[in-house]
């Protein structure tokens, strides 16, 4: 597996999502990542820190450069809790929980890598459906972390490594019925 290619694919994907979702500084971006699926194995069966680090290197620096706040989803063994920066937790009023993600046990490789590499990481139980956009690498089910109206996004990539990806963004609810006129920039 060429991990530099995984980094390049991850970077390309997040740049396309940022542009397509028109994300701005201060918005929340959720990442779900199966390191097993990236390698072509079934989710949860071949945890791999190298593929998780490659995804981190492609996505997190891009988000940080733009002031977009990352939230890294852990596996179902931690009830899909998320690793965020302590400042993000405080900004949004999220509640910290006590667990440290571990590869092969509870948390998964990507959650573990983020917990190790974020400057001041904390684990939060959920982000109350506040994510403005996100990427699901390998069927990790990030939808529960998104605002109530989620729009799937098609980007030029269909996979990162061997893992299928699904990208999504939030849009405001339409209100007003057939007489309403909508702001095209928010659609």
C-alpha cells in the first residue's frame, strides 16, 4: 500500500468538500475513517496506524490551515464518540467523556492517531448534530453527527485506498412552501 497516495487522496477529497460545501473558519468537520477498509479489508478487522496517519496527514493540516474544526469519530466500541480539541469542546459546549481511543480495542486507528496528534485532545460523547460537513471513509456512519438536513456530495474521488467514501454537507432547512424564494448560495 502506498501511504503517500492515501495522503494525497485524502487531501484532494477534503479540499473538494471544503470548496463544494463552502466551509468557513469556525465550522465543524467530522471524519469517520476505517483503516481496515482503506487496505481492502472489512471494517474493524485489520486496524492499521499507517493508513490512519496517512489520512490524518492529508486532512487535518488542510482543515487547520483554514480554521475549520475537526471532529474524528471513533468506532462503535466507544459509541462513535469523537476526538476534538479542548477548545472546540468549550466553544460548542460539548461534554467530555473519559476514554482514550486504542487501536484494535476501542476507538480505532484514526481515533487513536487523532488523540495522539491533536495538541489538546479530549473525547466527547457526541457533537449534538452540529457538523457542517464531513467524510465517511469506509462506511463508518457519520450521519448522526451532522445537522438535520444532510446533502450528499459527489467529488472526483470515489475511494481512498480501497475504502469507498461518502461525503456530505449541511444545508439550512427550506421553509415557506411554494411561495417562498430561496437564497441560491445556501442550497
